[in-house]
């Protein structure tokens, strides 16, 4: 029983809910690219390397932010470090092991390019974003969001050794999705961010400006999602992207015009659903066209 709880605590260090989205976006890139569909063990190795990359970055983030997490209402009673279930040294060793495994797998079984991208993602998120950007600028999530968008890029690079327009568009979809998604959460947790002196956009610029920025980024996201039609998407994706995107815009406008916790939480919840469904539709669209 103790061992099970301990394993569960280590899993929590990787932020498994966030990790699932990273894995999904990487799988989507592999399915669109297609070359590893005939080599399932390599396909699974890329997915494992992605999970290890994201898990390492998230675990390092929790290691560096353990003091902040102990003050945050949302995290102090949930995360293993503030609860004292894992020591900081154990968390650091665990994170480093995940990162070493990720980079090793990509180097040995795939190519150096994807390994470098994996290492870059880890360092960018855990050091540049967590330690430097986040406490210094309200544009932290805009710049730092690039790390969370690297799943399709790393996966495509592992499969091909190169980058093309398709993974770039997938990257941009996630990149422009991240600020409105995270700012909606930050609006609901503004008091926590004020308490720990993190300059999130709602703290620095206020609710009205944050909601305006959410709408602008959602509008850009809508346009970029349609750009996928230039390369690898078909009619099914077009219909889904239009419906999902217009609903996202409507929810962003509703929260902007009638700001309330109810509408902002609804916007945050829908943002997760939006990205999940959009990338699942991309996968379905690929196989649907294959069967025609």
C-alpha cells in the first residue's frame, strides 16, 4: 500500500492530465506523418519519449515551484512536494532520470535532432519559463507556451529527422491555444497569484484586458486551425474546426461581455475540450481519408 501511494506521488509530479494532452498532440503528428504506423514499436517509443520529456519538464517545474505551490490554494493540498510525500532531492533525481531517458531514447533509436528538441523543451520550460519568465513578466505564458506546443514537433522530427509545414501548424495551434486557456484559469485564481506575487496578466492588467486578450488569441487560434486545410486536413476536419472554433469564440465573447466566475470557468473547461476534440478529429480525418 505504501509503495502504491509512493508511485502515485511520483506520477503526480509529471502532471498527468497535462501530459495526456502533450501525448495526444504528439500521436496526432505521428498519425498524420504516417511513416511509423507500420512500425508500432517505434511509434510507441516516440510516444514514450514524449511522455518522459513532458514528465521531466513538469517534475522540474514542481521542484522549482515547491515553495509557491505550498502557498497556492489549488496546489498546497494536492501536490506531493508541498504535502511532504516526496523530498525535493527525490523529485529532482526523478525528473533528471526522466529527461535522460527521453533524450537517450530519441538519440539511440531515432535521431539527434529530435533529442536536441526534447532537451530544449525541458530546459526552456523548467528553467527559462519557470525560473525567469514567470516571475518577471505578464507575457510569461505567451512566450513560455512554446514548450507545451513542442509535442508534434518532437514527434515529427523523430519520425523524419526534419520539420515541415504540417507540424509547424500543429505547433502554432497549441501555441495560440495556450494563452486563452491559461488566462481563463488565472482569472479564477487571481488572488492566489497576487499572494505569491506572480505577475499573471489578470494581476497586472486586470480582468477586462485579460478577457479582451483571450478573445484576440482565440480569434487568431481559429484562423490558424483552418490553416491545416492547406496541408493534411479534409472535409471532416473543416466542419469540426469551424464548429469548435466558433463555439470557442462565442464563449470568449460571452465571458468578455458578461464577466463572471461561471462564464470564465466554463471557458476554461471548454478550452481543454476544444484542443482534445480537435486533435482527435485530425486523427479520425486521416484514417477516414485512408478508408475512402
